[in-house]
C-alpha cells in the first residue's frame, strides 16, 4: 500500500530552541523522499513527527488526506526503521518480523507465512530461526526493513538506516533499498546526512538546515541548479564567487565579478530575478571549469582569464587543482582538470565556464 | 488523558507507599534516639540528647568504632592493591589458564560470608591461632578482593594499552608505567572499589563476630548491646552511623563523582 | 631465541602481578573451605574433634527433624522474600525510570536506597522497634481502633520476611532500574509503531528484556538471604530457626564444628542448586 503525505506549516519547539520552523512539504504516493542535512537541522524531528513519536508545536500532518497530527504511532499507517534497528534481541527473526502482525491479532500460521515472505524479500529466509545477535550489521538492517514492511504500511520512515554500516556495505544496501522500494511501491521517507547516499536513492531530495527546508528537487536539479547557497555547498564541493548585478541586457544579466564582467542568462537565477545593484554569489562547481582545449569559441562559454596553478593532486577520475586567477591573485579556486592534462605548479592555464552551468544566488548579507 | 491521569495517580500512591515502607524503620530509629526515657517506643516523651552523651561516654563502643575504622581501611587497602595488581597482570599479559585463575579470584563472591568465616575458623582453631582484629581483617580481604578485582579488571580496556606502550616507549620502567600511567588512569574504578570495600567491611557482621574475641568491631559491639533489649542507646549509635555514612556519601557525590558527570 | 626469553621474562613479571591475589585466595579461602569440607566428615566427641572419616553428620542432618526443618524454613523464607521483593521493586523501578523526570531520577534512586547506609545490624533492630508489641505499628493500629489487642509480629516469620523484603526491595529497585534505563527507547517505540499497546509492549518486549536483570537480582537476593543470620535472629527470634541460626548454634553453644561444617555444605548445595536453576537466564545473550 502507499499514500501521499502532506506536511503543512509544521513547527516544533524544544524549550527555547526551534527545531522545525514552519516546514511545508507535499510527498506523492510511492515517492522515495530523502531528508538531507547536517545533524541538528531538524530532519530527524520531522521524521519523528511523521511517525507520531513527537507532536508538532503547530501545523498539521496529513497522510492519505486524513489528519494524523495527533494520532499515536500504533494507529498510523506508518512504520519506522530505527537507526539502531531496535530489533527485539530475545526474539528470532521470524518473531521479529511477525511482531506487528501478532499485535494485529493474526493467527500464527498466517503470520509465519507472511513473515517468511518478507524475510525472503530481503534474502534472509534461511535464517528465520536465528536471533538478531547472530547476524551481521547489514543483515540486521534487512530484518528491520522486513519487520517494518510486514505490517503493510502506507509510508515507511527510515531514520539514518545505513549510518552504522561501513562505506562499501552502505553503497550496496542503497541499491537494495531502492530496488525493494520500487517493488513494494510504499512511500519511503529516508533521513540521512550523506549527500551521495541521498543522490543514489532519492526520487526527490529535501535539503534541510536550521529547522527549515532549503531546497527540494530531483538529485540532478539540487546538484546542478541549487536554490540556496547552503544547498549548493552541502551537495558537494563548490566555488563561491562574489558578484554584483549591474544591468540587464536583453535576456541576460550583467554581473560584475573579480574575474571580469559576465553576462548570465535569466535561468542562472534559481532563487528569483536579480535587481540591479544586488550583491550575488556565483556558484561554480569544480568540474564546470573547462580546460584549455574546450574553451575555444564554443557558444555560451565565458572566459575567466588565466589562472596560476598553486597545487594539484591526482584523484583517479580527474585532477583536483587549486588555482589563483591572475586578475585577482588573492582568490583561490578549486578546479577539476582532465586526468591526462600535463600540469605543474606555477603554470598558467586559461579558465572558462559555460554560462548555463553557473548559478547566481543572492549573497548572504551580514547584517 | 483521563487514563493517563489515573495511572499517574496510581504511580504516585504506589511510590509514596513504598518510600514510606523504606523509610519507616529509619525514621523510627532516628526519632527515638532522641527519646527522653528508657524505651525507644511510643509515646515520644520529649527531646533529649542523653543517649548521644551515653554512647560517646561508652569506652567499649568508641573502641569498637575505632577498630571498625582500622579494619575497614586496612583490609580495603590490601584488597584494592592485590585486586589492582591481579587485574593489571591479567589484562596486560597472556597467562596459561587465566580463565580458571580469574574464576578462582571471583569465587569467594558466590559463597555465603558465614561459610567463609566458618572455613577460616576451623583452620585457625586447628592451628591454634588466636582470634584478633588481624583475623577479621584477613577475612574481610577475602570477601573484598573479588569485588576490587572485578571492578578494576572490567574498567581496564584495551584503549589504555597504547597509552602504556607510549609511556614505555618514552623510557618508563614497568613499575613506573603502572604507578604513573595505569593507576591514575584507573583511579575512578580504584576509588570506587576502595569505598565499596570500606562500606562492606564496615558493615560486615558474621566474619567479624566469628573471627574476633576481645577486640571487636562496631557491628559486633552493637550486637551485644542488643542483648539488653530495646535501648535508645542503640538508636543513638545507629543514627550516628547512618548520618555519618550519608555525610560521607554526600561528600563523595559532590567531589569525586561530580567531575565524571560534567566532562 | 630472543622472543622466547622475552616471553619468559614477561611471564615471570605477570606471575609477579597475579600471584599475591591468587596466594591470598588459596590460603584464606580455598584451603579453609576444603578443610571445612573435610571436617564435615569428622565428628566431635566430648570437647575433642575426632578425625574418623564418615558421613555421620550428614546422616544425622537427614535423620533429625529439627535440622531438616531448618533447611525447609530457610528455603520457604528465602523464596517468599525473593518473590515479594521482585514484585514490589519492579513497579517502583519502573516508576522511577518512566514517570520521574530525567533530572530527578538520580535523586529519586538515591532516596530509594538511602536506608542502605544504616548498619545492617541496626536495620533489623529498627524493624524490631517498629513491629514490637508496644511499637509504632501496634500503637498506631490500636490508636485508630483497627485492633483491640496488640499483634504479635516480632519474633515471627512475618517479621523476618518484612526485614528481608525491606533490604532487598532497595537492592532490586537499583538493579532493575539500571536494567530498564539501559534499554534503548527505540525498543518501546518500535513496539508501539508496530501496533502494540502499553500492556503488550510491556509483556512481549520490556519484561523479556529485563528478565536477565531480574534473575540476577533475584539470585543475589536468594544467596544473601539464605546465608543471613542477623535478620532471622533479631526479628524471627528462636521460634522457627533457619539454617544459619542452627549453624551458629553448633559453633557457639555446642562447639560442634564438624556438624556446623556439614550444615554449611548443605547450605552451599542449596545455593548451587538455585544457581543451576537460574543459570539459563543469568547468561542470556543480549544485543
């Protein structure tokens, strides 16, 4: 089963601290949503409110168009997969997975059959008589998933379920989680602070910071066209270049930067149009700088002048360089160069960027 | 909401009843230590400190109090030292049959004090060794050594090994490592086991009773006071011991353990 | 060769650390215990102890009703005390862990075990004050008019049980509380999330998870209770003797150390049996 979730101006205060500040979000049925953000950003608070473990200070939560704001966890069509899994250590896997069904009064035979089915789904049917402590971390994670799915929830809430696993296993479990979600069709709301994990599994990512939603969108959109400086910085390495909008030129906006005057298309302004005179931060990802070979006269390419390489390191897929633009030597930019480029410290290289790759956001004014 | 209120009410009533049960004897004990009269039972005739004067004037009682202090500190110090050394040996070196040896060290914990005392008594009797505070102390080390060993051994994690290695690497000898590095690192558990031992030894009756003769410890002296029946003097000495323990506990809580709570 | 000599040097050092404790335990615990076990097979004739090996003491124990009654009294009292203490302490530990706000829990717990710090002998004596014929309880009940004659509680088995339960309720509240708070709150949340109500959560999840703690506490209660002399002697009086009282009689009045030894061995067997029965829960695996 599956259902849509609607979060309407939900706030949550802990004493003086505002953990969630008027958060609104619409989640479609069957969607895989990832709440992404640093610790303390409010993502786990939001998940607890969805699960019914916390009450919002104000606002409303609807699941399948029914008001669930004050409904206790047991009577919500949600189940939670806890960070520490919370598998009952005194029960074998079959009883763990069948627990929710038992609470619903299902007869033993039927319950076991269903539990077997879900253990099969996560590839642990053969271990059904084992106790949780006999399993590896990845296996426990699977049992927790099976247990949460066994009661046929409309919405599955996952609280950093992969946090305790090592990197390699985490990548593998991401793929499995995604595959299982596709199979069962349940709405998944998944909390993590790992942006790579988020991009790997999400239909849509919700970037959160300081109790607010910063950005919502498909992984590529969040990465390429971030709508906030925080979102841009959190999703991966990025260069911020100070700028100032000076004039409109047809569809383009002229922006004054330390590296020269750049004409940016209106689409670069993801957070809305710029006024003349407004201070801006230009967001440029390291891989969007074009090397010497690619710059020559391609349409939409903006030249940023020459830059001197101050250090470089080989990263496998690319070379990561720190460069200081000749026109503004106090700046330091991070630039990805092709694997094969012959680079040496002190060498000057021309820098260029596709205008369409640049995102321009209002600068944070320090008031 | 109503159900929650009702269960809260039940919880309050239950807790109050049990706290009442727990505190009733202590309250009666302390109250009637101030009894102005010969019997520590109702009615309460009035407030008097005469029984406190009586116990501080009682030579035998004061001697027993001193004996108890001596036996408790000395036996706890020995138990702690032996326990710490054994814990260090087992945690840092591989010894053949160490599981069995550790089991042997813990074994006295599982045996009634009465049996430990009786065993020692049979041996001492047969060897013709006289009973004294020394024999009581030996018995108290036997019961406290397993405790000290277990507490210190369990706090001796692997994470300390590299710190010790670093010290050795910088030129400290084995004994210096133990004294200057290991012991200070384990100080919380060493102190905990020491104070626990002191309370156990201080309060222990049966070993002290069976293994002493003329010089006795406080519980044994109180025991002989009891032979004369109900007496406010017993209330007074009991209250003094209780209040002194609480004071010690409060001091420990405020100094020793406060630090641990606020890192 | 160098590694071997290094290992030997290490081993010598290790023995140096471990030996004092081991020697102490062997000399003052193992040897006396074995000696006592041996003595239980000897007998007393007049004021002399005769080293004639036989099972007379044990046979006498099983033949003499007064002695057997001591064991059954001990077992009955100990079991009653253990069960009552667990039943009374669990709700209190639960209330402290669940209903008392986090920052007051430590205080509540310290309060709950405060009377621990009275001397053990004095604690039994205080109960005597409370329960005696003209004590607080009787005078209060007479005052309200619930009873017309003072109740004879002191010097009965009831008094012994009350004195014991008082002590062990404090002990068990401590151990059960420690067990309850170290459970991840997510167990409870998970159970609620999967549709369990409060009672079901308690029965299927919390109780089984705290069972090892309960059993450890219960076993401790059993061991301390069955071996105690003070409480039954002060509160129970001489009406229904328990095993430790009988052992003390052998040591004192009759100077019969062989018989006392034999009875001690019986006492120890009872404890071992209790351990064997509890071992299943004491060692349960936990994640």
